[in-house]
């Protein structure tokens, strides 16, 4: 169990290490300058955000390829492939020549690398969450599932913290000249560690049970789409809110504080890292809490919170008071961690075992591609056009309104054995008065 959790969380750590580096205010500006023609106007940071959005276009294709493949040949083999593809793609950014050296080939090559990274990521998260859910004991699936997003937050903090330390240590001139490349290079050894961990564990007991029984889906993609599309649609709507919150906080906010609220680079990064560390401190207890009271109370509370508190939170962020900025940021992060603590145990349990990897990966990544990857560039562009710094709050409120209904409609699966999900023999879940299994 410990090996499975560590191996799965490590992939999320690598994925979000990339985001922690790429979205750090100083890096987004440098990448937008190094790889593109000299600008006469416009915004270098928005060009970097556009690259992030472009990478997300490839994620649904990755999920369509890797998800059903994971249901056919196993979780472990697919996840070993995705982690090395992700880390190698991030590493390559650190060695690419810029526009001044190879001209228009620089942004085109960078775009290709980001697309490969997005394609591999499309098969990563669904498989990692599935692996933990299928290994975890029924009555502790929430606790162990929370480790997946602990990997997310840890990877982000590691990436952003490394950028911050180098920026402070090297200074702006050296950082712009060559220092920005080093954080990207670190991704490869992280990926190799994750690959080693994943090759040292067996496939999940659930997949092996299906394989031995000859019960695997004969056409996983067809069965996934034809029989599970209603639940996949609910997942897409829920992930809409998750992604808007996630990518607003982790990708857009560092540059928002710098470019639109004119906070210093170091202050912005310290604020972001501080909120992330606080989220890491509470995510495992929240996951354990969901094993006792269910997943839905935490998810619905987060959605209602975003609907009601997003505007006040961004009002606090826009004050000149550091405490106000931190308080507003903490509200956005606190609501997000309510979701992050339970999605690793909630989303895999929405689908039956034989199509779990594919159905989860496809639904999740369609939503992530449309809404998550575009968040930073869309919100940043709208702020530039309208001059309204409350655009992120309005977007969060819209996403919350969309997510509330499907959150109320999905079944509560806390304490329902993962192999019984969606079957008539499934025991009644938490809060129904039934004994746990």
C-alpha cells in the first residue's frame, strides 16, 4: 500500500513540479521573452500562459489513448510510460535554444514539447488515482486518496520554491541569462525516481482479479463511452469547478499578484508557497474525515463556499495590506483543499473497475482541456481588456454554480468497496445507517 501510494503520488509531483516552475511569475515572463520574437507590445506572461493552454489541447487525446490502454494491459505499465514522458518533456525545455539562436523554430519546438507533455499527462492522473483507489482498504480510501493531491501540492511547492531560491540567490541578470533553465532540468531525475518506484510494485489487486477472471472489457473505449457517458458528464461538470479553482490558485495567481496587483516577485511567491504549505498540512486529516462523514459534504461545502466567498476573497486580495492578501488567498486555497482532499477517492469510485481508468481519464481530461488549461490565459486577457480585477472571482462563482447540481446527484461511495461500485450488491454508504464493509 505504501509503495503504491508513493509511486502514484510521485507522478502528480512531477506533473505539478512542471506547473510550479512554468507558472512562477519570473519564469513565465522569461519563457515568453526567450522563445518568441521581440515584442513591440503585448504581454510575455500571457504568451507563456498560451503555451500552457496549448499543452492542454493534447490531454484528451492522451486520455483516449492511455485510459483504455490502462484498462486493457494494466495500470502499472501505462503509468511507467507516462511519468517518464512527462519528466523528459519538462527536461527538454531546459535545453532548448531560444528565438535569438534558432528563430521561429524556437516557439514551434517549445509548442511541440508542451503538446507531448500534455499528451502524456492525459494518461497520468486517472491512472494514478485509480491505482491508489484500487489498492486502498475500503474504510481508508479517503485517507490514502488524499496522498495523490499531497503529491500535487508538494510538486508545486518544490517547483515554485526552487525558482524562488534561485531567483533570490542568482539575481535577475543571471536568472534571465541561464538560471531559469535549471528548474526544468531537475524534472528528469524526479521522473526517474518515480519510474523506479512504479516498476517495483505489482499491478492493482482489482485489475489482477479482472484479468484472472477473464472479465476485462473487450472494447474498453467503446464500453466507456456508450455505457458510462452520463456519469462522465457529471464528472466533467464537477471538474469544471475543480480546474478553475486549481489553475486560478496554482497557475494564474502568482502572475496575477505581480502583473495586475503589482506585488513584488518574492512576496508573490512566498504568499503562494505559504498557502500551499498550509494546504499540505490539512489535506490528509480532511481525507481521513471523509472516510467518516463521506466525500459529498466536503465537495458540496467547497462549491457553496466558492459561490458565496469568491468575491469577498478577491476583494481582500486587492487590498494593500499583506494580511488582507494572505487572508483572501487562504480562502481560495482553503476551499480548494476541501475538494483536493477527496477527489482521489471520489472520482475513481464513480466508475466500474473494467472501464475505470479510461472513463475517469477521458472525462477528467476533456474538462481539464477545455477549462483548466485556458483559465490563466482567459482570465488574464479579460482583466487586460476590462480592467476588472474581479474576473477570477466571477469565473469561480460561475464554475461553482455549474458544479453544485452534479455534486448533489453523484452517489456517495465512502465505505463502498471499490469492486462493488455501481452494482446492485453495493452496501449502503456512509450516513445510511449501514455497517461499513
